C-alpha cells in the first residue's frame, strides 16, 4: 500500500477530519443501545460500522464490542472518517504513523535492529526503507527494543528530538506496557509482584539478585489469566523496562517462559518464545494525545488452553 496520506496524517483509528463528538453517560447501558439513542441520525447498521472501524472511544480507548457496559460518567467519543488500512511488511505491520512516531506490531523471529550476524531483515531496516519512500532524507530512531523471539508492539521515533523526548519521559508518560507470557506450570499465587536487581555476566546472561549495588532495579507485576496442568497464560505489566526483565523474573517465579531454554524452560510446544507485547499506552510526546494500542492474542498461545 503506497503512502497517500498528506504530511501530518495519522495511519490510525485516531485519524479524524473533525473534532470527535463527546457523549455524556448518565446511566449504565450497553454501548450499542447508548449509541442508537444518542446518534438519532444513524441506523443500527451504520452504528455497528462505526464500532467496527474503531471510531468509538470510551475513556481514551477504542471499543468495538457492541455489548460493552458503560458506567455513569464514562467519556464516549465518536470520531469521524474511517480508519485507514494497516501497512504490512514481511515480519511487521505498521499500526500507527504520524509525523513524529511509528508504532508497529512485530512478528516473532524478527530483530528490532541489526546485529553483527544479521544485518538484513530487521524492523529498523524495514522502517528506514518505508520512511524514505516519502523523502530519501527521512530517518527513524530506536526508542525501545523487543527481543528477536518476542512479538508485539514497538515504537520508533522519526527524529532524534522525539526519540529523546520519549526516552527522557518514558516512566511518567508510558501509561501501560502489558505483555502476555505463556509459562511452564503455574505460579503459586494467581497474581503478584517480583522485585529484584538485574545484572549481566560477561557471557551476556542476565541474572537476578537482591543486592542493590549489583544491578538495576526491576519491578514486574503479573496476573494469571488461564492455566492447566502444564501451562499458564499470564498478563505481565512492567513498572521498569530492563533487558530480559520478564524472562528472568518468570524464571525467579519458578515458571519459565515456554521456549526460553536460556532461562530454564524445558518445553517448547508452539515452536517459539511464549512472550508477546500486547498493550502499549502512552502520552504522545508532541500532541500530548493519549495513545492506546492493543494487538490480538497470538493464536498459538490460545491453542494451549
């Protein structure tokens, strides 16, 4: 798909030619019923289309489920236009792009940036080629990384200024970084928090310690979504973003991520690392808009349950 969008247009459900219409919620109701009552100039089919196109936002997040329950004082926005198609490349999909940032859904097996051994197929190179289609002088900058075998949401900046803004304010402006992890067995507690200091050996093996002088402080929150006798699906929220943090903390928990032989896994039933960057929410560094992105749960993860 060629980039036909003018400078400043966003490849995202947030795109809109007019300000969104704000609707007040005064009593609990299903979303579709609420919209039909408020949008009297639209029929049922039209309202369902607006939902499907991710043009209805509730409290800053796109909602497509017609039976979503609204609470009193929820903020409902109905946006205009139509969400453009996502741009797909081998190994990644662009889910949002404007003049300042690009958000992608990266496949497992794709490097974030080049290494000495693999300089060709990586997210950085693919996106560099993508932005140069509009102008050969365009560049992209790495904001954060995902391991090669981790899939999911990543963000790149289109200028060094924006990259620095994002990295300098990463803690306060990043509202949510949620991962899905399929682990061996199941945690003793259904939910909890892991706190330790992460250090790295000369062999590039990250390990966990309680010595504050030995490494960087890392905090991981987890909650069990589903489990059986062999595996568990965990929702994992990062309070800090250290190298291999989730992988090491899952090992600390006694439930290593499937496919992660480096950190103690014995099983690999789906032929990949069981880690996926599911949700990314942050404040846009320039527009200050609240941004929220959520990917589909990998089918291979669900197949185990």
